[in-house]
């Protein structure tokens, strides 16, 4: 991977910000808990937040158990002294989830940051490439977005409210539009026997921007030590990945069906801003299906 070795070697403990991870019990949080101990400086402090005690919490992990929406005072206290907040908390489709919680939780994090001290921590908010909707081609952060799914619309509403609230309260806010995460996606992660992919006229399946779970952990850690981060930033590895090739690399069987007219062959995130933000050493390598599958296989048992 295109990293200098680890973030541990890229920054001294003195400059690595004390970080609070909200929603650490979710799937991305589980990935970070497995990966970050080997990346971060030894003295780096990470406080993991969840709404209930985690049975798999390690003895060296620092946890705070609270409800961000119901206990704003406790949340502000947890953020006091932090240099960064990574908000992974949110709702996903299904399970009777209220997708409006995506905006509520983001605003709770920003308001708690504003109350945490004279110098509020930087708040990173996990958004999604779903905000781009059904647009084809290379998608830039400054492009007009037209989300088509309820989840995409909820994430877009979260982005707009969060940026406005951050500006109002003087809290630095960064929106991270994360592409497909191999293993946490609907293709590799959602694979089941009898899985079916769309097939286009040339025989190919859909191509999308992807990032491996370990590569994502590297990128998130690297962003925490960047002096300047754009307000909105695409997160993925360079080069779109064909879904059929990804499943083949992971040894997952599937069949194909003719793609409907509404299907889009390729959707890719423009990563120029990410490249300029991270620099060439920390920018992840181009997406390779075999590497994506291998990264997922290392943590799959703990992320099911």
C-alpha cells in the first residue's frame, strides 16, 4: 500500500490529536479498533464511544458509554480536550432505522464540540458516495449532487445541516464521502448464495469506486494529522473496480442477468483533492480486487 510504513512513523505522538470516535460499535468502528493500534503513535489517545458496553472491548481500550442524542452534557464532557472527533454514528437503511438520525447525530457532535472548550475539536463526519445519486462519470466534490435513495438524501441533508451549523458555531467540520468499502458493501459484504449481478451489453458488470478496510483505516488516520482538510472530501482508492471481478477475487459464486436500462456501468469518485490533501506517500494504491478481498479476509470473522 502507498503509505510511508504506518502513521506511527509519519507523525510524532506530540502532534497526533487526541481523538474521540463516535459510533465505535459499528462496522467501520470495528475495523478501526482492529487496525489503529498498529498505526497510531504509542502515546495517541483514542476514546471510543458506544451507547452500551461492548463485550469485546479490549483491556487497553478507553470507552465512554453514552447516548449522544439524550446526553449532550456527557458528550461535551467526553470531547473536552480532544483535538479531533470522528463521527461514524448514523442510521443505515433497514432495521426500522430513522434516517433523520444521521443529521441529528452530526449536529449533536458539532454542538458538543462547540461546548467542549475554548478551542473546539475538528469534527470529521462520515458521509457516503450515495449523495451523488445516479450520476455517471467522475464525481467531484464540488459537483451538484442529486441523491436518489432515501439514504443518500438523508446523508445529503446531514452534510448541509452540519456545514451550516459548524460555521455558525465556529467548529471546523469535514465531510468524508466514502465510496464502497470492500466487505462492508452490498456486494462483497452482502454476498449470499445465489447472488446476482447486472450484466451490460459488453458482458461487464457495474464498476464503482472502492476502498479496502485496512486502506480506509490508514486514510482516516492520515487525515487526522493533516494540517488542512477540505470541507468535503471523497474517500476511495484510485480506479473503479468491476463488481464481478471483486467477487471472483474473493471466491464468491454469482450469476448475471441483463442490466436494466437505468443501470449505470461506471461511477467513480474524483480523488484529486484526496491526493493533494494526503500527499503521495499517504495516498492509497490503486484499487486491486485481490487486495481488497485480502484486506477483508483478515478481519471478516470480527466484522460479521
